[in-house]
C-alpha cells in the first residue's frame, strides 16, 4: 500500500472540533491518554489527522531527521515557521505545537516575538520551550500574553553540549528531586503541558501524579498522560540505530496510515511504551 492508502478498517475516531489546551487537560482528568507525533509537512500531517492523533509537533528534531544535522541546534525560526505553515495545511482538528528553536526564547521579549511568528504566520496553537531556570520567566511572559506553552524537561536536546551527549536525566536522588521541583515550577509559571524526555519511569509517574497539567512522555514510561515520538523513528526510517524508547510501528501494518493508527491505539490502550522502551 502507498503512504496515502487507507487500511480496509480504521480505528480512528472522527472529530468534529479543534483540539485545545483545555481539552487536553480534560483528557488527563478523565484518565484518557494523549497521542502526539511530530510532522514536518502537509502529507504526514494529513496522515496524523486522519489517524486521530491529538497533537502534531513541528519539532526542532527536523534538524536531524529532515536536514541531516547531528543536533537540533542549527534549526532556525524561519525554517520552523516554514514547516509549521506546511503542517497546518494538513490539519483540521489536531492541535499544532511548535518548538521554539535554540536561542529564540533566550529572554521574554525574544520569546514573544518568536512565538508571535509561529502562531500568526505558522498557524501553531502552542509553543514548546526547553528547560526551567530563566525559562520560567519566559513561560510566565508568554502565558500573560495568551500564548499557550508546553514545557520540556529531562533530556532537553538543545542542551546537548551541557549534558555531554544524549543522556538519561534524573537517575540519582538529587537530580530526580530537581526535576520534580522544575516540573512544579513550569506548571506554576503557566505551562499548559509538559514533555518529559528520557527520565526514569518511576520519576515520570511521580511527576505526572503531582501535576494538574498533562505530561507527555518520550522514553519516560507508560504512566505519563500521553506519548510522543518522532514520526520517522516510529516508522523505522530514521538513519542509524533505533533509539531505545521508539518502536517501528510500520512493521506489520502495511502503510503509514496504518502505522500511525497502530501507534495511537497502543498509546491509548497503555500497550506502548513497555519496559523495553523505558528507563
């Protein structure tokens, strides 16, 4: 089957209205899982929409999986706006989330200008920022100006040089407690959602239980309120060795649409991730 073919039977549930930040929070309250995937063009966005994905992320991961860089740092705001425009054309109901690239949220004023472009030009409905510390002021400023924010803690790829590589975060007690404090801090600053990347599953479960905003895991265990993967990883077409927290859903499904539906169903049922995909 081709990438645009539809399987004979579909598990996707048609939706009649836009997914919003309050809707995602309501899903957490009801104990229903949130499904998120990255996309960088209209075709893949359309496949995510048709398969019932809740949130589509234009991630700065495009620097690695689309542009071929060794990190996310070279991605520019102009490039992110461009990809947001393309993805927005493929969506009707799914919420479009966009990464603020490296150094485009270095202070509140810069973050406001960058976010204005992603929302007004790119069509995003929420922006994502990595880290805590000074980023708390950025989150607060964006929230005060009616810009929904998704925070990102744990392994934050824009800090790859500081971490000395892509390493699991929060393994020891002091690092774990700091992550818990940071999670509460980003929520208090006004974040509407939190991505937890590459942290121990027990720690992610604790944070998820303590927060009122949804948590989205990637390499953070099954107990987060939702899951996100880079779509190329989920389809098994990223170059190099498969990352531990991903799974090739294209195997046995026969189409991109089928793979995305299988991923969505696995997330919503709690079948993915397993211990094999966690730390």
